[in-house]
């Protein structure tokens, strides 16, 4: 017997001890830290233990790379995104609804000014996995799939991510599909890779896939076991869609509307 949605509280699934940085920190330092820690979001504060002024995500790195600016500039010159706050006793499904409706990261406060954690799409999937809910993915999957050849430059691949406002692109090598993500860009920059290098060298092969009619809980289990946030969906052997952790959260919150 699975848990009820009302029993899933943010405090039981959030990531504690959030990492914060000052807005004066350089892109180069942020990139290296994100690559090493595998964090995709950093909280931005003017002073330690002050109220956050926003969050910085891998999307900010994409914008910076496309602009042609150097990595020694501070992140305060780029978009620091707003956030939505919840408390530890907020239900996970309510936090999910906020994440989707506000298109924002979620920070957790014990009271009005005490930051105690964050809750991400991956955290929410871990919670939803303890219920018996099995939503379909039909309404949330991305059915337009963008591809680029293995020898496309990293810069051109990043420009495609920016132009289409997507977090990944499929990379083709002969008949095989791989995937290049925002995380892979961070990894390449941290290693000092030139933007004219082949994107294929920093892509994951082969693409992890499942049949397009897979249910949300099954997709979440695959993603957790492979430590990935994106899953290719196939029909008759061809990739016909991509589903992300955030998409699966969307499927669950739609189930409760």
C-alpha cells in the first residue's frame, strides 16, 4: 500500500544544507564548482545567512557562453532567477504545482528568513515513487526532438539549446543516438575545452531509452537507476520524444488537478 499524497512532506525529501555563493563570484569558479559537485543550481546571497536574492542555474551558463563573454566575469552581470519559497510541512504535490506554474526553483524556509534546503524535481520523483500513482506521460513529453551531428561544435550545440530553450540535444553518430545536456557543457568548460571542439566528445552514448507508452513511475525508476534527468522515448526503434524529471513532476501534479 503506497503513501497518500497528503503524507508526502517537503521536509522529508528536500536536499538539506544548500550551497550559496555571492553575486561577485566569477563564472569560471561557478563552472568548476558545479562540475565537481554536480549541482545544477546555486543560491545567490549578498552575505552569508542573509535572504537569497535569487538562484543561478546551468541555463545562466548557456546564456553567458552564447553571448561570447569571458568566464572571468561575475555572475551578477547575468540573469539571476527568482525562486518560490515553501516550508518543510508543505506537501510535495503543492510544491510540485508551484514549480510547474511558476516555472521556478523551490527553496525551503523553516521560518520567514531561515533557509534550510531545496527541493528539486528529482527529490519530488523520489517522493512520488512511494505512492501508487502511475500517471501517463502523453501530455508532458517533448515530441519535437532536436538533433545535431557528432562533429558539430560545442558552441553551435549550445546556441541550439539557447535558441530552442531546451536543456539537451540528441547527437547522432552513424545510426547511434547520444545526448548532450547543460550538465555536459559545464563539464566541458570546467576542463578548459575549446568551444570549437566536437560536441560528440562530451555527449553520453548511447542514449538511454524506453518505449513511448511508459508510465511516469516506471520512467522515474529508470532515471533514478541510471542517475539521469532525461529519457528518450521510442516507437518502432526511432526516438519520438524526450521526457525530463520536471516533465514527470508535471504529470504527477496534473493527476491531482
